[in-house]
């Protein structure tokens, strides 16, 4: 391999197993109740009146966006 050759991607099976492990870990974290605070952040807007409920999870989705952006940047850097 010469310095001008593009890097080889990881095997697809390894990527699929990694994604599967990440999904299982996330499921266990949610199931354990460790994320009970999610959806109740100070920037989330909740309106309830009678039988009407409106919920805008602004702060929660901003947090998800930042976390996913950081993860995507790390994955791009490593692979």
C-alpha cells in the first residue's frame, strides 16, 4: 500500500455488529430508567388545557442533535 492509496473501509460485518451493540446498550439504558430526565429539560415547552396537550421538546431535540453531530464527526474521523 502506497501513501496515495485511499484507506480501506472496515468490513461491513464489523460495522453491523457495532451498530447492533450500540442499539442494545441504548435499549438497556432506556429500559433501566436512566433517561427519565429526557423530555423534561428546562427548554421543553409543554401546554396542557383540558383534554388538549401540546408538547414541543426543543431542548431535548437540540441535545440529541448535538450528540449525534459529535458522534458523526468521531465516526468520520475514525473510519
